[in-house]
C-alpha cells in the first residue's frame, strides 16, 4: 500500500477516488440544502435525521472528513512532486487537454475552497459538535423556535451580505475547480476512452449546476429573510 502511494499513478488514482467520493457528497448536500427553499419542514426533518443517526455521525461523518483532508493533502503532494520533478506545476505537464487557465491553477482554486470549508465548519459544523458532544443536546430544538432548529440556524447565516458574498465567491471557485477536476478524475481512472466528449459535457453541466444550486440557496435566503 505504501508503494502504491509512492507511485505517480497510485497518487493520481487515490486523488481521483477521493474526488468521486466528494462529488457524490456535494450532490447529496445540495439536495438537502434545496429542501430549505422548497420545504423548510422537510429540511428540518432530514437534517435532524442526518444529525442524530448513529451511522451518519459515527461512521459516515468521519469518513467524509477524512476524504476532504485526504483530497487536499494529496492535491498538494501531487503539486509539489511534479514541481520537483519537472520544475513546473503538475497541471502544466498533463498535455494539451489540461492547458486551460483552470487546469493550470487547480492548486489555487483548491486553496480557496479549503478556506471556504474552514468558514463552513466555523458556521455549521463546530457549533453542531459543541451542541451535541459538549453540551450533550441531541434534541435538535431551540428555545423560542417551533420544531427543529436547523432551518433557523441556516437562514441566520445568510443575513450578513459579506458572508453571503464569501459563500458565492467560494462556489465560483468550486465551479472552476470542478470544471477540470470532473473529467480529470475519470481520466486518471482510465475511463475517458471513447467517451471523453460525453464526460466533458457531463463535467461542464456538473461544474455549473451544482455550484449554481448552492449559490441559489444562499441568495434565496439572503433576499427573503
């Protein structure tokens, strides 16, 4: 296993697998967030289920955190290894298919997304950990609020225009990152043979629609509360 991660192919495959996992998570996360627009009650119910289900909290959540950390660490390792080997950035050595501005600056869009994840953790994950694991409150309720608290906590974060702007900007960087990362992940797994154009079309749609969905949620709550 150690030899696998030492090889260039092994690192790229590991990077691709973590990318697939995170892209699937983004779809699931967006689906739940969209419920806050169309059905706050259902959003509360689903959020409470996800927030109290033992499988999600003690198995899937640690795997997700590991996947996020692993993806970014592996990205930086690939960047450094290829700079050391070639004297130029990794993305620049991937042929004409990776000659776009986005592919040459994957590391910087990744840094921007990492900064956003830290903000997102501060906004939502850290307070949730404090409520459930430090205060020991798994009820999902809030004083003065009927039903579960998740919807109220969500819309509260989208009141400040500076914070909303930061979220929107982060999703723009996410879209840029995905625009290259989607097809690149399949390419690393050898899955582009004979269907590269199809994957590029799917990647373009994914990299536009998913970030746009998150932007829609943020702006909807900003302008409606």
